[in-house]
C-alpha cells in the first residue's frame, strides 16, 4: 500500500487540513480524496510529492483534476 496525504480547506474556516491515508493505487487514492475533501479545492500528495490538484465544480459534485507535471514525468 502507498501512503498519500490530502490537503484541503477546513470546513470551519480554520485554514487548511491535511489527512494521511493508504491506498493501493493513485486511482484508489483519488476515490478516497473526492469522498474526504471538504471545501472547493484539494491537493493530493504521494509522500511529499504533489500528485494533482482538484477543484470542485459548483453544484455538480464533480471534481476537476489537474495532474502535476513533475509527477506525470517521473
């Protein structure tokens, strides 16, 4: 299992919140991330490396995912 962390805006206006978790793959981590993040943005990390940024589309419940160039190359 691979360790990931998810950083997002805390729902209580206290700044950012980071949650660490394990998943079998990046696809699995994205599933966990979309169900765990509060607010309208999130960043997914594997170790200390940014995997992607996510932005919630208002009222649709759909997350737009922007991959990290560095992660995609390496």
